[in-house]
């Protein structure tokens, strides 16, 4: 019974992860700032490793060196000014070493001035709406049909047979490589969060508030994320897909979208 339950949990986990590779660390990402964020993360991690080794090493050494069975006698002093200065000064220096580069990166993360592309991202229950401010292009991005069909219980469709299960959309966000893309995020109903690990962006979309984020992708490809704020019963079914393409391909896509929208508008008349 325990084995069967464990296998069921693993199966659900595998399905929800959409066959994603397991990783023990955060991704380096495809932007300069995501690489900086990764380097900061690793710097703090190795400082913590070093501190842990020193602290536990001293503790273990003291336990063996000063145990009663070898005749150790308790110290008679009540405090040591030198020790107090050292264990105050050393952590302050370590914190400064970590804080200065972290502050520099945080300032850069918030500097969304002079973008090449501005996109308004609006969260809905349960899909995303993208509006390119300077291009006159806008559309909804929803969970792709194969995932929708495999969602229901006893649907007859094996989720493992669906490529990018729960991580594919009908209309991805398309952006040009090497250009500064500013995202203006809000929500139409409840709190959402736009999260794409490879872009090092996780920003809340809140009704009545505009949050900003930006990125400059250095690589082309398809990068996936999900809503990271519990927003209702279909929270797990509003993925994010970002396609980074070359500048000429991006312009061709924009022209195609405009032509298609114009044709639809003409038909509606």
C-alpha cells in the first residue's frame, strides 16, 4: 500500500513537472541579470558552506578537546572582549561583502528605463493577456489544447504522452533577442505572479497596481514558466511561454499579427 501511494505521488509530480529535468540549483538563465543573480546566489551559498564548516568544526573540536574524560577543567573567566569584538566584526565584514554586489544588482533589476519593447502583462483567471504598447498587437495566451484535453480525470489521455504537459500555450509571448524588453504587470481579478526562471523574473500582478520588470535575452529559444501566486482552482493551468527570436523574425511576426488582426476586424465589419 505504501509503495503504491509513493508511486502515485511520484506520478503526479512527474506529470505536473511536465517531464522537466530535475535540478538541484537555480538556472543561470539567458540574460545578463539572471547570470548576476546566479553568481550572487552561489557566492552566498559558498560563504554559508565556509561558515558552516568553521562553526561546526570548532564545535566538534571543542567537544573532543575539552571533554571531562580527558581531564578538561571549565574556564574561570566570564567574558572575552577580544572574542566579542571578533565575532561581531567578522560577520559585519561578511555581510558587507555580500550586500554591496547584491545592492548593485537590485538597482539594475529595477532600472527599466529606455526599453526597446514595452509589453503590458495582465493576469486573468486563468490566462494571460499581452499588449505590445508600441506595436498595436495584443492577444490572450491560454493553456494549449492538448493539455486541456489531458487534464480531466479519466480523460483517456496519458499526460506523459503530451509534450510539455501544462507548460504549453496557444499563443506564446514573442520578443527579439538582444533588445531591452519592459514588462508592465497588473491583474484583472486576483493576485497572480509572472514567473520565468530563465529570465530571473518573478513579479506579482496585482489588481490596480502596475509592477515593472525587464530583461534582455542573449539567446534565442523557447523558455517556460507558470503563475507563481495561488490564484484559484485553475492556478496550475496558466503557464507562460516566451519565444526569443532574432530581430528580423520578430518584425516578421509583428507584421503577421497586425495583418491577421486587420483581417479579423474587417470581417467583423
